[in-house]
C-alpha cells in the first residue's frame, strides 16, 4: 500500500484504541472521563475526512 492510503487506517486504529481505553477506564473506576472520549471522536472524524479526500483524489487521477 502507498503511504497516502495507509494514513486513514492509522486514524481509524487510533480512534478504536481510544474507544477501548475509554471503556477500560470507565469499567475500572466507573468514572466518565472526557479525554479519550473526545479523542475517539476527533480521530474518527479525521478518518472520515481523510478517507473522503483519498477517494476523491484517486477518482481524479
């Protein structure tokens, strides 16, 4: 795979890792924390945006 195609998948992997960490922290301490919750949404949005950009750039070339 090309480097530019791998980047969206890194954002997806980090978003999934943040979601798991958020659930682990909540499961252990029963405290709703906002850091990993926010990071999950940020990286998830970055994944969608970068995937759409890559799709349009591949269609154009």
